């Protein structure tokens, strides 16, 4: 083999040819080393090949291709991250916490599919890292992104190129068909050893330490300078593709074989299970070996193996119906309660918070834990000075499980629940039958501040730059006291604030300008009305096209909506009948807020209300309901004049007779399938 780089007189054509050889050789050896953990050349030989590649590329910089392993050391730094829209959303997963809950999940699937046979599940370790999407075009890695909000993420292609276990080109000699475009999803993570080493270096350099491998991996990927990312030992395990139909696979099990063939690293602990008992065994095994693994896992993901069944089950807005995360029990530790603070929430709820002797739970320092409410403190018989067992589950706030009574010395003091609001001094109220004590002063500054924080948060209008800390500042400075004030903020007021500059002021003003136009569901969620979260806000926005319509709706109209119960209806009526709410809303609109119609894709059945009776041959009741909901219609369970369509299957009940009396349109199953674009026979109408 001639080392052209060293001969000095290499022409362009020769260089191009040699570079191609070098790329494919180095990529192959990378794959042997990092993915298969089975190298076939020595480190010295590998280094020689790599150096030759670098030499040649330096002489012919225009011959550097996107699959060149030299890019693994990191390209030039970026100014900012571009955004990337995922062609298929990157969904979340629903959780279960016990074998019984898993059995309920399995039962629900059987019911939904109307199937009696055992369902085959693939069970995979749930990696505690970061979900990313990798796009391959004609086998070449061209675009990598974070999950973001599931629909839009950030372009981190250059950073992901530095991850050795991510193929820059799908293995050309795999013999597998390579689709023109392939979206691959998986988890980027840091090994425990890599994490420990990284923190050791940071400690040496006096830099702040990462709390856990997951944060370290996230911090490493969100580096504008890919060379920094390259210095972090990140790994990647694949677990899904965006669109299974572009692959030759019919199941999750086949998909893993296929992806391994293309050069991806597949977690060796993944199993295909013929029975639910096997799934449970797999869970016990993972739980047992969890701490021996070189990476963190926080549970096991259980997926229906067959893609055909996955397709029939479909997704909710948030998560697939065909998969579930079976979480490991939370992580526990013991520590001491030093004191108790009482926090005032957005709705005036008083939450007791234990101030703890700081303690590390799986690498995260815990210093505060929620005590929930007065009854919980009594039930657990907690005292200040107690040694307690605490637990942390994923990202949620840690909680106190119980006192270790044996450790009491007699010097412990009881926890006294306050009688007046710790912030405004107003009398606290605890309505009979409720566990929550509240400050009922509508002008309580703490409540106002929390509402403002919530309004600007990701669950609300997502006002970038107006996080908790900054909102507190604005509140204390008297610039923002109520929601409309946000939209009246002026650039010069912000720029004058301590620690703010022109740039941060500009950013906030821009974020506010963007948020001026919003949708009904988003706005409702942002208001932070009691019991009205994102999901309920979505239901309301489906039923009512304008805020005015919703404000004028009475309790009964609200109760007709599936998913809206007594509590929600009462809370809404309460909220909107309050004159101060009306005044606040008027001011918001006067300050330029506009609510635009929802853009939820094709909603041909918008405005129609469906009711089902009798059983359908081609699909289950739940499938049918979900189908019409997806098309924009509403589903109700009782007959009323509001119903626009009654679908009558076999052996219909009394609803059919009533519908006829009321003159409501009645559809047969065939007519229903035609209307919804599905052909009879259950072939999904495609
Ligand atoms: S499947 C539509 N498989 O869990 C399927 N996710 O809570 C959705 N995760 O964002 C993902 N290991 O970051 C899947 N083997 C695995 C996983 C896994 C970890 C993460 C992933 C996702 C989150 C959902």
C-alpha cells in the first residue's frame, strides 16, 4: 500500500480515490471497535490510517465529505442552533409502576384490538439519556436533531457526528436495502465511567460538576462548539425509526436486526417475549443487573412487536398506545429534616416543604422534599429533626416516605401548620373534605407571582427569557403585577434592570411579541385555571371555537364534553364569572393579545358530535371513537339534541330509537367507514 500523502506528488484524482478508500476503511474499523467491540487492527495501524486521511484532507480541503471520520473530532463552532421539524412526532411514553399495571396495559390492548391470543412484546432497557433523531439520505448521515417538544427540535448534526457509535454512512456492504430517506431514533448517553472521568477533569479545572450522566450528556450535546462534544465519550443506542414502512421489517424484533445490519449499535439486553410472564421475568432481571451496567437505565420499555398491530393501536397526542415504560422503583436515601417551609402556589394552595440535610441520591443532591399537605404530615407523623427515608423518581420533586422512628432522640419538634398565609398574612382556609389548605386572598402576591410564572412557562405561553427568576425580578421591581402587564412591558424598562442589557431586553420583548398571537388551547392552559391543564384545555378548544363561547357556556354544556367532569366545570364557571377575571381578559386583549383558530391539520368532522351504539364488526368502539376524534369530531356517551351523528352497529340499544325520535342522522357501519375514509374489512383504508 502506497502512502500517497507522504510522496508529496499526489494528483487530485489519486487523492480522491485514496480518500475514499481511507474513509471506508476507517469507518469500518470504527464500527468494529465501537459498535461490535471487536477490533481487527491495532491502535497503531488505525492511527496511521487516520493521520494519512487528515494529511490528504488538509491538502485537498474540498475533498472532505460529510461521511469523513475526520469530522468526528468536531467541525467549526456554530452561532446558534437551527430548528428542525420532525416529519413524524417524537412521542413520549406512558408509565406503569407494577406488574399489575402492566397486566392492565396488556388487557387494554387486547380489548382495543378485540384479540384473545397472547401478544408478543419486545422489552428494552429504558436508557436514561437523550432522545435524538438521525436522518440518513441515500445512506449518508445528513441531519441530526434533539427531540425538543416532540415536533420541533434543534439541529445538532455537527455534535452528533462526533459520537463514534453513530454511523456517518450506513454500512454499504450489509446487503440490506437502504431507503432513500431514513429517520432513525435512539438515545445518546454517557457511560458511568465516562461521566466519572468527565467530572474528575472538571473538578481539576475548577469547573462546576455535572449532577448525573444524563445532565452531562445533555450539556455535551448542546455545545455550540462540536469540538467540545467530541471530547466527551458519548454513546448511542438505536430504538426506533420514524416511519417503519420504508424498512423491509414487519416487527420491532426484525427492525433491530435490520438496524444492526446497517451499522447501528443495538442494546444486547433487548428481548422478544412470547408471553407476559416472560416480560415480567425480563424486568426482574434488568432490575437485578441495573447497577452492574455501565450506563444508567430507569426502567424497561415494553412494545407490541408487530408493526401491523402497532398501526391499529395508533398514538394519542402524547404517546403510542402500543408501548409503555415500566419504571424502576424510585431511588431512596435517608437524611434529616432541618426545617419546614410553607410555599404558596398559583391557586393559593399551601405546600409544606421539608428542608433537608443535603444528601446524594444516585448522583443528585437533594435538599428539599415535598410533604404534600397537613394530613400527610400527620399520617406519617413527621417532626423537625427526624431522620427520614426520602425518594426521588426521575425528574419529579423528591418526597419524604417515612420517619425512621428508631432514630428519635426526643429533641424532635412537631411541625406546626400556619393559620395565616406566610406571604400576605391572610387567614388560611381548608374546606371540609379537602386535603389542601389555601390562601383565599385573590390579591395575595405569592399567588399572583406564581400565576405569572406559570403563564410564561413552557406549560403556558412559553415566553423565552421570562423564567421564574426573571419574573420574580420584574414582580419585585413592580413592572409586572398582573398578566396584562407582561404585554405592556417596554424595552427601556427591562434594559434598566439590574443585570439586564439591551440584548436580553430585546430578546424578551421579541418573545412577548411572538406570544401575542396564540391559540385558544394554549391560552386556556396558560391561565392556570384550577383543574384545567393542557389536556383539558385541548378538549375545551375542540368544543368551543372562541373564548367568548366558552365564557358563556353553562355548567351543563361543559359537562357534555367527554373528559370534563363536575370539578372542571365548576372551576371554569367560577373562574369566568369572576368580574376581576373578565376585567383582566379585557385588558389582555386591549394590550394586543389575539387568539387564532387552532391549526390541527385536517379536521373534516369539526363541529360534529358522534354517539355510538351496538358493536362494530371492523373495529372496536375505542378505535372508532379515536378515529372520529382525530378527524375533529367530538364523542359523547349520552343522547341529546346536540348529537349530530349516531353510528349504529350490531344489536343497537335504545339510543337508536331515541335518535330516530329526535330526528338525528343515523349511520350504518358501512356509511360510517365511508365517511371516515376507511373501507370495510379493516384494511385501514389505505
Ligand atoms: S421508544 C414512540 N425505547 O424514553 C416510542 N424510548 O419516555 C417512544 N427511551 O423520549 C420512544 N429508552 O428518550 C423508546 N428503548 C427505548 C427507550 C426510550 C429510553 C426514552 C426516550 C423517550 C422517552 C419516552
